[in-house]
């Protein structure tokens, strides 16, 4: 009988053995765990990219899955390590905004921080992914410890600037937080936020581009047309049919995106 599923998300890559080291520590404590490599090619130190990536897949795994996410530029400092339960899933991640999308998407959340005593005896100041994250995940996956055994309550989390969506007049102001491999420019504005603030009819402005029309699918756009739509992540994105919005517009992560209500639905 196999044990719990444990997903791994890092910026370690796979050529240096860092991910394998984490797996070794984890499997030594939970040899029956099923390990899933979610992604290890997150750009180095890119917490925003890791947060968006984690938000794409965690809900699709079975309840009880343990998600270990290590993109940790402040490793070795006093930053907290979070142990969070969200909708019957468990997460281990640094308190640096990496769980931003998870916390927005989950309906029920229990927030805790890992106790400082939870670590391997051979603790490195630069490799907490191996010596703390993987170690704690192994204890949880093996049933050798519970969240209450390993962690204590926490009330405040780090909220990074790229997570904020603001009201501006009658509209919303967010930003581009991810560029996918198709060149789609994905923002931090969620579908429900747009509906609540500007309604179903809206246009978008970003950089030197204004009046970008909203569409429901890519196929509704004319070839080469710049459009706005809500993608599979239920966040607003700018896209070009059969092309790259990033290449065509020159827009990149961090660029402001403004939603304004439209008087009529675009045809």
C-alpha cells in the first residue's frame, strides 16, 4: 500500500542533485510516499513565478496531498517556514508570498509556522529544502507527526506587492505576474474580482495599449488581435490569437493592468 502523495516545487533544477537530496531525506522517513515532481525549473529566486505555478495544480491532487514548495531567497534568515492546511491539502513553504494563490483559492485555511526544533541534526544554513522542508514532509507523510506536533499558530503572513489588486475609480488595477510559454501575459486579477467590481463587460489598458477588448475564448479573436480573457487559472490574461502577446506588445511582468467597465459587451 502506497503512502501519501508529496509534490515538490523548487527552483533547484535537476542537474546538481539538490532535488535528489530532498527526495533521499524524505523517503528515508516515508519510504512509501509517492513523490511527484511538479516543477524544478522555476527561475532562480522567482517567488512570484513559483506562487503562480503552485496555484495551477494543487487543487487537482487528492485530499491529503502534501505540497512542498521551496523557492527561498532568504534561506538561513529569520523568515518563517509555513505549515498550512488548505482544503484538506498540506503545504510546506517559506513565508515569502509563495502561498499567495493557494490562500486566495482555498475555502478553509489553517495557518501555522514550523517549530525551530523541526530539522535534521546536520543542518546547513543554505539548504533548508533538504534539512527542514524535506525532513518535515517525511515525518508528516509517514504519520510520525501531526501538524500540531510540528508547528505553532501564526497570525500574519508576508503579502508581497505583486499580490495586490486595487480599486481605481470605477475599475481595478492589477499587474502582470506571469508570462507563459505561449507568450500570454497573465495577471493577478481574478475572475470574481472583475465581476464584483466592473461586471462582465469591460476593456483593459496596459502600457501603451488601451481599449483591449474582452473575449471568452481565443477563437473569438481575429488572427493577430490583442484581447483580454480569463484563462484556465481564472485570472485575467492578455493574449494574441496564434501569436505571442509578450513579443507583440513588449509588456512584461510588473506592468500595470487596468480594467474599466464597458457600456456594452464587445461583439
